[in-house]
C-alpha cells in the first residue's frame, strides 16, 4: 500500500458486483468522508441488510422528502440502491488485487468511474474483455504456483 494510504482502513472484498473495477478478493483502502464530499463516480461503502457492508459506485445524489439520498449500483449490474446520506460510511480510495493496484482518484480510477457511469455498449464490451483477462491471468498465476 502506498505511503499516502497509511491512515486508511483496509478490507478484503468478497463479492463480484463491482467487477471489473474491484474483483472479488481485492483489498480496498477506504476513508471516512463527510457526506457533502461524496460525488458521482465514487465507490461508497455502506451498511446493508443483515449487517453486511456493500461497496457500490455512486450514480447520482438526489434530494427527497426524507433528505438527501445517494443512489448507487455495482459496476457489474443494473439494480440501483438508495442509501440515506446519514448511512454513508467510507469511500474507496485505493484498490489492490494480486494482478494490479490503482488509486480511485488516479487516471485508472477516473477512467473506470467514467466508463461505469456511462454504462453504454463500450463499457459492457470492456467488462467482458476484462473478465476474460483477469480470469486468464488468475489461472496462469495459479498454474505457476504463484496464487
């Protein structure tokens, strides 16, 4: 982890809803932020039913009768969640996987956020290609005993 990440909490992901930006098993470094600092494109970690924590990308922020809500969805899906602003916990600042690492505010993180928010045919094609590439690289590492 980079020196700038020293004060961040780290967690291992278990689901694939954020693939390809955050594959299952990746380590994410997260920072607690004020809700007013959350922006579309950020990956927000928030509580879900059953005590789990979900990491999904912020699609938009809406004002409603019950206050502000943050609308999120996984990069690999289409279902949206409405998260009350008061439930926002952390924003992912760095992603580390055995095949790569990137900062969310760096060029790779910004490109992934832009592509995920567009969710057009190019993103769907890129998602399929990345799924194959990550799978092939993981298989090669496992076969070589580097797993």
